[in-house]
C-alpha cells in the first residue's frame, strides 16, 4: 500500500531498467493516489538537449525496483500538508534542475560520504536553523532528493512534528543510496521494494521521454555511495 506523503526511491538494485525510467538514483514524493496508482512530485529533466528541467507532478511512470518509504507516525494532517506544499511548489514554478548543478552537489556530497549516519545527522542539526523553503518566490536550483526531504522537513516544521530520525539528513546530501541506508537504520520507518510499478493505463506515459539518458547498467547496493549517479 502506497500513501500520500510516502517517498519513492528508484535505485539500481538489480541493474534492470524500465522504459522511460533510465536512472540509477531518483527520489519522488507521493502527493496523490489515483486509481490505486501514486501521483508523484519530482524534479525531472524536460529538456534533454540542455539537461535542464523543473518540478513535475504526474502519475509515476512504469518502473522496476522501486523502494517505498513509509512513516506510520505521519498523521493525515501531515500527509495533506506535504501534498499541499508539493502542489504549491509546482504552481509557483520556480524550482529548476540542471546537470552542472547536480555535478557540483554530488561532489560536495562525496566530501561527507565517509561519515557515518550519526555524524551526518549531527551536521544537519548544526546547520539547520530553518528548513529549506521550497515555496520561495525566487527561482533556484534543487535536486530530486533535496526537494523530497525539504518538503517533508518544511511540513514537519509547520505542524511542529519531529522529523523521523531516518529522514533527518541534510536534504541536498541525501542521495538515494544514502537516504535508503538511513531509512533502513530507523526502526520507526517502513520500507518495501516493489519489483514492478505499472500505471493503470500505459497511455498515461506514452511518448514521454526517459528522465535521463540511458546509461550502461551498473550494480549498486543501498549502502554503496561510490557509484556515480546515472545523471552525471
């Protein structure tokens, strides 16, 4: 069962790819359920010639090996707030994504990949005076995992709800494998790997390009942070 407010991670677990979903690392936020299928908000490349894109809300494309992250402690009010923030951010249309920015962010994240999760959380607590405002009126660059965690952190702050330990990471450093490892270490979070996720109608995503250019498959694990993200 997938719920609003859940996180969907696409990680190359079996080195298998689905049409239209050729990426090793990708994070999405569930903001609605239609016909039993998740509608996701995610940062997506829409101009492949320039490797630029923006926040998109759409039915989750067909995918294999999708990790569903669920927090049973999230109230219906918090889930509704998460969805509302995602929809408002999409309406504002100020969030952007580009390859060069992601390369810089990835290298910055690599500076901390040797830290254990507790040290990374300490860094987050030391630096976070207020959650990132994904509803800002100023155009800014943001990655898929940064958007997902920033939205959840903002919703928790608005409703004065503690951030689950497994999600309490610096948003821009929480690349999917690291986020997955953090979730696995938190007993209050649930996660499940769905072998195949298919929209109720394939016409929903017909003729849509892949999120990222096809890459040569490489096997990675949830605890591995040394493999380059497929977008780089």
